[in-house]
């Protein structure tokens, strides 16, 4: 259980922060950038939820994902450096990624195959989901870059982020009247004056 008694600590006033294992670092540390962007994706999903009806079947899917993204942020903010901690750090697990894959398959079964790339738009909910997708892709790039720098990052965290952007793409198409309101890309359409 998390218990927050104070919202501001003033410890970040000098441009430094603490990771979940209490290691001090700079606020622009690549790890902080990665989990901060996961938080940004989570907030964008929250904004997308505001554009969906209360009974929309995407709501429970997106709410579960928001919870998963807190798990992912917790995973990223406590690097596994092989050191025994006083508590068991929260890690993203394969079952969370597998659930995303099942949900992608279930949602995608409702859609006609694409015959063109689509623009991030259509309905308000779809546009917001496309924005969340783009932010999730950035979070994935930052997380992969963190791993490629030699920092410990779980493979499952990267897999989860990769599937997340796929799910958000499919969810945006669902929010566009099951793809019927998708805005198709027309290559070179604006070249003519």
C-alpha cells in the first residue's frame, strides 16, 4: 500500500530526484525520462477516457492499462542491479503483455483490414488515443535506449510498451466507428497548389 502524507518534498528544487530504490540522480536522467514518459502516456490515456461514453467497451481495457502503466513506472524506477532490497520491487510480468495481445486480437477481429495508412484523427476519442499511442512509442524508444546504454531494464517492460502502442492504434480505430471513420493517408495529396 502506498501512503502519501506530503505532496511536496522540496528535494527536487536543486534539479535532483530519487529513484524508487532511493538512489539519487538528476531529473534529466535517462531512466527518469523513460518512466516520466510512461507517466505521460498514462495521462494521455486518461484524457482519451474523457472522450468515451461511460458504457464504452474500451473503458475497462484502458483503465486496466492505466494501472499497468503505474506498475511499469514502478518497474523502471527501481533498476535491478542485483542488489537485495528490503522489499520485493514491482515488475511487469508476461501475463500483462499476454493480456494486451489477447485484447488486440479481440478488438482487431472487429475491423476490416487496412488498405492504407491512416492519419491520427477522426473522432475526438480516436485522436486522443492516437496521441497516447505516439507517447507510448516515445516511452518505448526511451526505454530501449536506456537498456542499450547498459542500464538494467526488463525485457518484459519493453515488450509491454511495444504491445501497448499496437493496442492503442487498434483502440483508436475502434473509436472511429470500428474503422469506418478512419482518415486515410493519401500520398502526395497536398503537392498540387
